[in-house]
């Protein structure tokens, strides 16, 4: 790496900002400049792990970002950046991306690309018109088993792919260690009112299980099938989170020209009971990406009644094994980033997700908009 990259952060709504910051902090070519949050539509009631105030605190104290601005627009005006990580509320991705692009910085955000296809197009147009690059990170991209399944699929190991399944969920985005209290023995889970004050449970802010988890299915199905989708039918509901306006359970079924995809999302699940996938069905076999201990493997079944074979994923390419390494490698060499990080690919994944959202509202099958994704 031949140069130093000046980095900043805008938006601490999505806790995955911590993973992105840690990824870049490991690189010697990175110089942290400044950070700023976006102004929430409602104030959070508590500072607990994975809330936006806590995420910002991590940036200052653990990552060591030297400056924090109250207004991200002022920060962009005053400082110079080569690359900006942005993780605001899903519904504000377009607004923030436009502001960053106008200041000539490359940018990377966390899944999903946006809360809607029009907002995703807004992001891609901003990047193109300002001659900067836009990347979207997916945690699944860095799974060797997920990549191995793609390799085996393309080698014809399970024949012709006709269905992809994906299921993901938890007890909600603030259910994993998001406790608060002045001492460990006083720590308590966040209350419903405290969760409800966060953007995650606000439909207006782009919260909800559908956007949080079905987005993975849209990305993976598009990547494995290798074709733009035709149409989708979506359902979503709020069963357990009446303190918020967003859905906590959702399903999207997608039709591709040669395959189907089913993606499920939940914020109400104690245990899935089955491997969550991705699961790939071909006319000659099935592949299930599943966890064994602390790693993922591909469970490969070739032929009816065949014994399963567990296939390990290959080590990720040296120097390109994290989102930070991948993006910096691309900026240094001009080699394409992994397909799932590219803006043009993510517009296609967003188009699938968007049709599922529109269907959940209309109650009808909705066509996937494949007329404008090439802008990326």
C-alpha cells in the first residue's frame, strides 16, 4: 500500500459500524480524521451497547478517532477525506451519500444499501456524478463457506439451481448484550420503551426485520442465481414489538427466470431449529451452508439418499480478507472489488428487496424494477 488514506465516519445508528471501523483500524495505511452522527428523529433513552451513543463512544475511545462533530455536514465542509464509512439510519443513506460524494470522498456503507430502490439510485447517481466510488458491505461476503458454495455451484456440483432459501433472525437488534446499569450486578436488558425509542423499531427510519435480514437473502439469491429477478411477493407483520412501528417478522418469495428464492426474517426467534443457510437446491443435489462449532461449512448432498459430505471453505485471498483490505486493494490496484460490494450489483439486490416491500404494502405480486440498476 503506497499511500495513506484519510478516513472519517458519518452515522452511528447501525452497530455494524463498529465492525467496519475495526476492519479499517487494522490497516497501517489509515489515518482517522473525524466522525459525526446523524441527528436522530427521536432521542434515545439510554446509552447501552449497540445504541448510537455507545457506538460513537467506541469510535472515540477504542478506535481513537480524534475529532467528533455535532453536525456531519460541518465536518465534511471542514475536513478532507479520502474515504468515509457511513452507517446512519437506513432511510438516510441517500441523503448522507449525496453529501459525502459532493466532497469528493469514496464511501462504504453497511447492508442494506438503502431503505428503498429510489434512495439506492440516489446514492449511485451521487457517486457517479462526483466521480467517487460507493461500496456496500455484507458480512456474508467474508464467509469462506458462502464463497465455496458459489464455487461448487458454478462447477455444476448440484446441477441446475432452481431454488435458494435463506432465513435469519434473533430476538431483535438490541437483544445481544444490550444491557445497562451502573455495575454488572445491576445490568438489565433494555426495556420495551427504550428499544422503541431507537430507529430500529421505526418504519419511518427504515427499521424493521425485513430490511435487516431479508436483505441478505436478496443479495445471496441474486449472487447465486446470477440473473436479475422478475417479481416478488412479500409479507410482513409486527407480532411482538408493538412498542415500535416497524415489522418484526417478514417473508419474501422471489421469482427469477430460472429459479425461486425464499427469504425469511424474524426479530422474535429464540432458536431457528434448522440450519438457516443459504440453502441451494439443484436438480442433482443440495448444498446447505451451516455452522459446525465456530466455523461454517458446506453440507453437500449429491443424489437421492447420498451421504452428506462436509466441504470446508478455502482461506480468503491474502490482503483481501476483510472489507477494508478489499476496498483499499481496489483503490490501490484498480482491480474490481468482490461482486457483492459493487454499487451496480447492490442496485439489483435492492430492486429485489424493494419489490418485496412494495408487495407487502399492496398485497399483490410486484415486478422487480430492472430498468435502472445499470446506473451503478
